[in-house]
C-alpha cells in the first residue's frame, strides 16, 4: 500500500487517490491497515522521492510531517479500533465528502485539509507535480459532463439510474412493466432472518430456494418462463432479496456487481436500502458535491447521509421546496433515520390535497389520499428486496416514521396551496431531497454494473 500511495505524490488528484488506496485496502483485506507498518513503507517511498530533490532540511521535515499527518488521520486508530470495516469505510466516505455530522469528522476534516494544503505548497515549490500525466487521472472538476441524450431528456438521470439498477438486479426488463406491490401481494417464502448485524437490523438467509422462486413477485411470472437473452444472467439460483448490510461487490475499478455477496449482512444475496439508492446515484453519473468524483465505493453510504445533506457534505442535493403548484417529483429521494427511498411515480396531486377545501383542514390531511410510488429495497413482504410499492399500500402495512414524514410534507404543500407561500422543511426526522442537476454536479463517469448488457435496451420511461 505504501508503494501505491507513493505513486500519487504530486498528482492533482492526490487527495482522491489517497482515499481510494484506503478504500481498496479495506475492501480487499477486510481489516484496517496497520498504522505503523503503513507509515514505514509510505515514508520509505517518500524519502526516495525527496532524495532526488535538492531542498532545505526544514522543508524535508515539513514534507515528512505533513505526509505522515495525512496518513495518520486516514488510519485513525480510534476509528479503526471501534468500528467494523464497513463502518470504517463509511467514516472515510464521510471524511472525503466533507461531512460535519460529528465533531470528530469536523475536527479530522480540518486537520486533513490543513495537512493537504501544506503538502501541496511543498509539492509545487519543488516541481514534484511535473511530468506525472501517465499515472494521474484528470481532476474530477476538469471532466466534461455527460451530454444529455434523447432518452434522458424525457426522464431525469436520477430516475433512469434507479430504474436501470432495479432491472439490472433482476436481470430483466420485464420487472419494469409489473404493477406496484400492494396489500394483496402475497408474502415471500423461503427466506428468513439470519444473525443480527447491528442494533438496527438482521441479515437474511435462504431456507428454501424452490419455494422462494415460486413466491417471489419479481421472479414468479410468465416472462421468466421463456429463455433468457444470452446477455442476461439467471438469478433463479440465488434470488435477490432484502439483506440488511448487503452491498454490491466492487471490482476495485469502476464496476459493481449485485451477483456476489460483499456486505456484512447474511448469506442470502441482496442489498439494503442505502446500497440500492447510492448504487443508482453512481450509475446515473451524479456527484454528491461539486468536484467530488463519482466513485463505486460510495455505494457503501448510509441512509442517514441523505437525511441531512447540509452537514453530510451532499451539497449537490437540496431539500425540496413545496409551493402552491409544485411539491413531490419523480426522482426525489425521501430519507428517515433507518430508511431511504426513491420517488418513482407521481400523480398530479401526490399528497391528495385537492380533497381539502379550506386551509384550517390541512392539519387533518390523511395518507389514504396519497398517490405516488416508492422504488426501494425494503424488508416488505417478508424481505422481497428491491421493489416498487404504492405508497398507500406501503404505509397501510405499518411504517409510522415514514407516515409522519410524508404527512409533514403533505401538510406543508397543502398550506402553500392556500396561502401561496413556498415552504422548505428543515426537519431532523425526515428529508425529501432533490439532485440539483447543475453542470458541476454531473459527472462524465458513470459507474458500471455487471450484467448491464441485459438491460441496455429496456424501456425505462
């Protein structure tokens, strides 16, 4: 690892590449790097580079101290000793993104930036940033954003990313044409909870594959009886289900796979809510903040990251504003602590406020009149996994926190309808956020999925 870190010295993308080295080590080794061993190998490489440059003894000391500081912050003994490898990765993602969700992240972020600034000044002073084009990728901010294609002009990039991910996971365009899950949809069978992953949720394990195949809403219907296109994988022997802690496998480059078990969940194959949403964002080519690369490892993000974009470093997202004519839109993301979903279909009156005749009755708004669809990975129907669910049916099965959250937005939209005042909720329990879609928040780099050829010609509209 020390050698790979050494090759990044002098690159404009040094900060990003150093983080990438840590992500790759954690993902491949499932253990945090030994701080002292890493520092020794990394400093040996730095000393080799410094020996080829004529500089003052003071600057040599500053070089070593600033580089050492950067590596110590990223190896952070306090974090690595208390957190799982998954949570260490999430901590690094938060640090790279610029999250100030905790005093620890804010302090380490400030120390890191200070050390990076010192290091950059010395790199430029001694011309160590010259002739490195072959080993340094272009800065994210210099990459030209993807051109909007004819397909994307009618459908937001976010929605295309979410639906593409949905189809890819099941390796079928047919799932896009199925109706929403409802109260009448039977529960899945052949899968059950495995061990508890943390204080929140459980992984999943298969108990009867044959029964699971027969009862899975997205596997058990006529189109699957025909031969699969040669570009498609069969998912019948390892059906995708909900798996708390489940994430897609990362190949170390720019590809994610939903067909390998890579998370901390159970032995069943599947992803949780945040892995689904963040994978879709990655495939859509959307950045979390200007200049931040679009990385596959961000599929490890936590659902709570989307709850407070202001402090989580998600400056390319903003809380939606409701007004007298507009509220919920397709492609919006709704987050509560513990769950995050896409809004996939929206009626002309998503919160059912046309039923309200006067402003005083807005507080009595009820979700029974909501009319929109969620696209999510959820434990619904005994762990069905990635699904589309009509919001009324979903809430009727019991989701009190989401019910309260959507009602808050519904009431706000209702009040705006009568008084004409726009409203943006700053609520600690719920957030509906929207990607800004500005040029600096779009990336030319989409994260690819294994099995993309199967769904390339799907009708996502």
